C-alpha cells in the first residue's frame, strides 16, 4: 500500500471514529487534476485515478469525503463541484480574435 493511500485511509478512519467532519473544498487548481479523468467514472475510479496520477492529497481527501449513493456514476467535474468554471463563464468573444 502506498504511503499516500495509507495516509488518506488513516485520516478518514480517524475522522469517522472520533466524529470529526471532513470538509470538502475545491479550487480551480485542485479540480484541474481531474480534468483528464476517465469520465464517466465512479467515486472509487476517480480516487484511484487521482492517486495514480500523483494529484495532491487534498484531491483524494475531497473525493473520499463525498457522499455516494450506491456506486453513483459522475459524468463530469461539474457534478462533483457545481461551481467549476465552464467556457460560458468567460466574458470574451472568440469571434473577435
């Protein structure tokens, strides 16, 4: 077992055993580590992908803290982080350039 995975599992086990909540936060930088993930994907597939690609520990922790109902499949990062910026969020007009 890798050190990263062992650390994540320890933190989750500790939080569950001692009634600590694990808060999830996303930044554009953290979410970018999932931009090339194999969508659609389950929570476990995304965790495995983030560990294999060397994403920061915060990405793995965020994915671990997500509540999941029976192997839910996520189609894109927007389903995990609804505020993820899309092309519609940018104000420039590509036709002008």
